[in-house]
């Protein structure tokens, strides 16, 4: 074999080894990636859906998944600032998808997702500037503070003085009528008075004469 042939064979062998090495290394070094979302990132909806679904290129590990939803274009900054999280409960891993429940009644505005998952190779991946999922709610539900139902006013317990019925002041006519005997005329009344006086006088005379010896 000539020198040129030996050099050519060595180069071919080296190329094969390098290709094989790269072929085995590529799957190991490539992490899962965010592929799509529902609602589609950048889309607009009248009313927010009940949940957001993030779809990845491979099955996710069930543990370590987290997600927050903010009324902001930069979810990472909103999370660090402690803004209101509009997600409702924990995000759930379902195979290649991360499902994020949303609160009811989101007002109009633009919302974005701050997410973190563990890919199938065990590496954690999270929101990046290239993978920010956002959507706009055009109509939404107006923000209305909950109206507290008025507590029933307890009925006032009447006091003894309040419940007592004031005595009516008798009129002079009523007083005069009360002094007269009911059903008797003035003539009859005077006759009874005079008769009583005479009767008492007779009794006095009888008692006096009965005491004499």
C-alpha cells in the first residue's frame, strides 16, 4: 500500500470516529425544548381560557414543574417584583405538556407565563427571552370589587319605658262624669244623700234614748 493510500485510509477512519462520536453526543447534550402553546403565543382572545398548555419536544419529568401567569410582557421581572399571579393552583405535567390552570374572570390585558420544568434528561429548563409565551385578552371581565352583602340590622329591643303606653290625661268632662254614679240623674243622687242624712239622724236619736235609764 502506498503512502498516499495509508494517509487516505487514516483520514477516513478518523472521520468515521468523529461522526460516530458526534452522533452519540448530540442526543445526550440536546435538552427538551418548548415547541408550542395553547393559546398560541402572540395571539388574542376575547375571554381568557380556563388553562394554558405548554407543549414540549419530549416527555417531562413529573416533579419540579412550576408556572406563574402575570399581566405583564416580562414574566420573570413580574415574578421578582411580586406582582399578582393569575394562575389557579399548581401546574400539572401531562406527558409532553405542562397544563397551567387560570383564575376565572381575567380582565383585559396582555399576559405572559413564567415557567420551569425538568426535561426528560433530568436537566431543568425555564423561561427565556426566546421562549416567553404571551397572549392578549381583548375583552375579559371588568375588575369589580366584591360587594359585601349588608349585615341585617338587629331590631331594637323596646325598653320598658318605650313599651309602656302613657296614661291618658282625663278631660274635665270625663272627670265630672266619673264622679257621678252611672245611670243616675242628679235629682236621684241628691235624694239619696238627703235620705242618708235623715237616716243617720234617726239612728242617733234612737241610740240616745236607748241609753237612758
